């Protein structure tokens, strides 16, 4: 079984398209044989994604730090729940459990987590694809910023090509299927 870590909001966003695309992602994941690895919550896009994956016959694995479980936002119907000490341990566990990583729209936490995964891939901490599910053009500015990093000499063209932005699940599936890891960075 393949596993995909999905980073997403604990809120649903202001547009119904975010919820609709989250449901489509969950259905696609189940149909494509992906188990969900995510933050373990039952709120916002996180809860909607887990519910959709489970309702369509898939598996959902949560990873949640103790302090969030204590706030009673833990999803109670998951296939597995890993309780960890803190956010750092959560991020490491999610990276270790999954074979690819995808960000739905979300807030600063979502952005921080997927950006760390991108960065860790560049230094060899994992060799898996990173995808921004660009629903409603949500990540257009970030894609432009990564392009600016190339223009300004802070990111290679080759590494930029390994960071995928798309709102098309078929394209995302093809990117994951055909992915080749970047060359691990070395410094001169």
C-alpha cells in the first residue's frame, strides 16, 4: 500500500471549492490505493479529508501531539492514531510514514510543514515527491516565489522542477509515478 502525507488546514476556508477539492482528493486517494497520513484532526479540511478517505474504503493514519489530543480535536474513527510528544516529532513521524507529500490549502502551519518537507528532500532526509495541490490558484504566489529563488540564484532549476504545483489529480498522479529524486545538495 502506498502512503501519502497530506498537510492541510484545520479550517475549511471561505470558498466551497476547497471543501469540494478536498473530497475529490480523498476519493482519488482511495481509488488510487493511497493510505492517508495526516495530522489526525477531525476539524476543517483535515477532518473532511479523513472522513472522505474512510467513507470511500481507504485507510487514514493520524499523527497528533499530546497537547492537541487534550484539546479534543482528535479524529476518533481513524485506522491508526500515533500520539507523539510535540510538533517536531509529529513532522518527523509523518515524513517517515509516507512515500509522498501533498499540501492542500491551509494556513501558516500547512505552509511551514510542506516547506520543511521540500527542504528536507533537498538535503537528503527523504527521496519522495512534494506536491502543492493548487486549488483555485491558492499557491500561485508561492510557485512564483520558488521561480524567483531560481532567478536570484538560491534554488537550482533542477530542484525547482521537483516541486510540483497543480490542481489536476491526474497530473499529480503522473508526477508522483514518474518522480526521480533530486541530487543531494553538496556545498563548495
